[in-house]
C-alpha cells in the first residue's frame, strides 16, 4: 500500500519540527552546552537554542493560567527565535518533554555565525518560514475544521513509514493530543471511540492506531 504519510493533502497543521537545522551542529563549539531534566522550563529571550537531543514543548498560557500546547520540537532544531529576535513579553514558553541536551548561543555568538557562517543564517530563515507556515495551517485548522478532520491531520503527520497496515504513532498522550487539537479530552475520546466503532480506525494500542480506511482518512486529512 502506498504510504503518503506527512506529505498527504495540503496542510502542514500539527507537524512536529525535526532536524530542520542539523547544519548548526557545525558551530556547537561556539555555544554553551546545557543539560536539562524532563519538565525544565526554558528561559526565553537572552539566548538562541539548538536542541541536540530530546524533545521540547511550546505551550501558550493565558492570563487565567489555561494552557494549550502549540507544537513539539525534536532534536536537530533551533528554537526560541521569536523571543530572541523580538524580546517582547511572551504568553508562551518552552518546557522539556524529555530529558534534553541543548546548546545556547548569545547575541554575540549569533553575530559571529552570521558573519562567518552565512549559510546557517539562510538555514535559520528557511526553518522560521516553515514554522510560520505550520502555525498558520494549524490556526486555520483549529478555526475551520471539525474535530475529526483535525484528528486525521494530526495522525497523518505521525504515520509510521512503511507500515502495512497503515499505522500512526501519536508520540504523545491523548490528553496532550487533545490540547494540540484545541478540544477537551472527553470530546477527543468520544470522536476516537466513534471512529473505532465505524471502522475508520482500529483500536488504539498505547500511542499507536491502525488506519483501516486509508482513502477516507487521507481525504479527511487533506480537507
């Protein structure tokens, strides 16, 4: 069976960031190595970070303390660009979803990189553009799509390459998935149960689920 995975449809909504800035490993000697435990909250603004190992979560928090997960960033990515280049008060924060190894670059480090490694600046601009596109697609999906379409778009970004039957690995808990999709976890559980009963999905096994009707699934994911 053809495995279209994350390339299905037009949407990049709910895509996780992976290895977008791997070329920055060539300048890690300029940065300061940091080792963080799971749950550590990353300070914003003073430094630009490269995630060498682990996974960090970007979460938005309103004045009432209500939190919504925006996306996850995996190893091989620079993060924290917005508060670094535009040091306005932020309503969002990064925290470690796993134990992490990161490298921090000061403003002086970044100036040196721009001067001596201009290709890394182009790489950073490209990855920032991709993040903007992902966030724009995600915002549109949260506003325009029903919960089932959002669920399919999320799962389409997590298809296991080469899986037969087609299988998605969420990589997060259902509660975290509900936060990403902008729904209450009970609403998400209800949709998942309905689609298991209708035969679109197989039963969830841990964080994985089999897609039983791929054509219908990809049509929903590409809507």
